[in-house]
C-alpha cells in the first residue's frame, strides 16, 4: 500500500485520472456514449476538494472580517492497495511532510 496526497488543476482533471467513465454503444448514432456513471480506479479515494490558507482575518469577537483564500488546485488522497496501478498518480503527488489527513 502507498498513500498519495494529490493536487490536480481542477475537479474535472481529478475525475479523469481517478475514475473510468462507463460507456455504452448507441446503435442509432453508431457511437459510444456516456452512461453518466463512473467507476473508481482505486478502492480508497478521499476527496478533499478545495483547501484554504490560514490567512483569514477575524475581529475581536472572532467574526470573519476577511475569509481565508483558497489554495491552488483540487486535492484528493488515495491509498493505493497492492495490485492497483498507481503509476499515473506520481505526477500529481505532493508528498507533504506533515499531512493533515491520514488513513486510519
């Protein structure tokens, strides 16, 4: 097993790497068409989505004056099991020194 802490440019990019779109044959148009269903390519996927910097400004009452700014990218953790081909994940791995989320 290996844990990957991934950052993609967008949610759509993450989906294209982490899931396989289910296709079916449309006899009328003689083309493959999406069923709208996706199969995960990995058994353990934890979508974090947007992450935020620790730069929010609060007033003396703890109310938000200026909200935190979003970090770049769409973030997902994957725990790749033995036998799962994770070679396509290496390019997106951020390998943080102290991850905020870890697998239990």
